[in-house]
């Protein structure tokens, strides 16, 4: 049973990392390269779509990691799993405190109502997102190493 929990946790967390990596290094650069209105509209739509699913994914990954830590307590790699869980907590806090407020504004913007500094706000979001991606990659790596 523990093996199944470990594999499910790694897969779910790994998929989340892949999506967030793709947002940072594929989707947002594509949006940035589009003509102004298209890029901003793409980011707004992405903010609405991913803003609805990512909280569940982040919390789900954290819950699975916590369950693994409890079920595997005392086994090899338990410290790595606990550390991965701590990093996932950091990623949730970063999301709530830094990224969500910007995303909540950005997902409502249209070319007619966006603020003059919308590009600066998106750059700030991108910077925070790069840091969050590094945190969740580290958490994912620890989970994989703990399973090895």
C-alpha cells in the first residue's frame, strides 16, 4: 500500500511540476511574444483556467506527501519526504501571498480595463513563479530520491 501511495504522490506532484514549468518556460514566453492584446488575453484566460485547478493540485500534492510521511515514518527516506512536504508548504504560501493576488487581478483584465502597469505586474508574477517552480522542482526531486 505504501508503494502505491509513493508512486501516486510522485506522479501527481510531477505532473503539477510539469504544468508549472511549462507555464514559466513555454506558455508565458509565447504569450509575451504575441501582439499586446493577444498576449494579455492569453494570460488572463490562463489565469482563470489554471487558477481554478492549481489550488486543488497544490493542496492534493501536499496531502499526499503528508500521508506518505506519516505512513513511511521511520523508513529510509522519511526525512526527504518531510522536507519535500515543507517545500510544498512554502510553495502554497508563496502562491497565496505573492502570486494569487496578482493572478486575481490579471484574470479579469481586458484590453479596455487593464491598468497602465499591467506588463510590470506580469513580470513580477513571472519572477515569483520562477521561484515557486524552483521550490516545487526541489520538492519533487526529494520525493523521487526518497522513493529510490
